[in-house]
C-alpha cells in the first residue's frame, strides 16, 4: 500500500503565534476552517490544535514542543540562512551534513514558538 502525507497535527500553546512564525518565517499560508486553523504548504497542511482544546479523536498525549519536522525549502540553504537571520530567528545547529530519504543533504535546525525542532535542508 503506497502512502503519502496529507497533513500533520501540531498541538500548540498559542495558535496565533504559531501562525505568525510559520507564515512569516517559512512562507506557509494560514487557512481557517470554521473555528479550526491550519498551515498550508505545497499540497500538504499542518492542522493546529490548541492545547487543552484538541479535536477528537486526538493523540493519546498531545504535547506542545514534542515534534520534529523536516522541510525542504524551495531555495538554497544559504538563502534560507540569510532569511532566518533577517527575521532574527536563531539557528540552533548547522549547516551540517545528514542523510535524508533521498540522499545526502545539508541541514540547519531551528525551533518554532513551542520549541518543536525544525530541520530545513537541501541536497548536497
């Protein structure tokens, strides 16, 4: 059974702060579905759940800051680093060499407002 990812769910402390970070820093697009909010990018999305007011069914222990997500930007890693520096976003590690699902890559790591670990990478 081949599969692909349609969406992920992040449980967050502050949905507005999360939306501001992912839209201004990573260029995602915020979308509302009634009282639900999500972040769209390419043909995927991240649904946002407010801690303590998650939608059912939900993970057994939804916790802000417990995720590690890896994204492939549509620009070079040096350009991503410049954009992050211009936005005063701290790079926690990198660039460092890693191995991804499709081969060798150069990665940088940063944190979102809930301290989720985000990896941004390009092929080497």
